């Protein structure tokens, strides 16, 4: 599971998704996070690589592929969920998902980092391009 903030609906990026896609935008955002959390790999926290047909099937038969494509374009542009579609494969990356995972998964990630020799110092990963440009800006939650 992942932590879901109760005021996520007031987030400007989620508001933009709702403006562009209606409540399908809200659904697609959190459903994508659910799929990514369910398939979470401590070796590659916050990343998912899957067949595009499988990914689309996670939203139900009534969700049109064009709506999913527009959603993916919007979240890629705002930096919340970076994605790349190559042939029939989609690669998703949500660095913030690593910070939102449960305690057991966090400990598993730390163990994985220790065994792989990765830097164990906490890292701050900007969730938006604007945060990388404006370091004094307050970090946003998903």
C-alpha cells in the first residue's frame, strides 16, 4: 500500500488532471499509483515496466486508450509520473512512490540499498521540474 493524503484533491496538478479529463483524471492518477504500488520492486523503487496492453487493462474496458494517452502525457509534463512508451512496452517512474510506501517496504528498500552498495544517505528527489529550478519551494506530496 502507499500513503494517500486526504487533501490530494486540492493539489494543483491533480486539479489540472480533473480540469483536462474530468474525474477520470483523478481516477487514472490514483489507479496508476495503485498498480505501481502493487507491482512495487524494492530493487527499482517507484519504477514499473510492463506491456502497454496489460497496463491499459488495469483501468477497465470502458476507459478509452486516448484518455489514457492524454493522462500519460499530462503526468509526464508535470513530472508526477514520468513515462515512456516504446513499441508495446510502457516504463513508468514515480520517484515519490518510494517515499510513500509502507514501513515494511521501506525497510526492504534500505536492505536492498545496503546489499547493493547504493548510497544510503537520504536523497531529495524533486517531484516537479519547477522544484529542481526553485530549490526554496516547499515540496509537494502526491
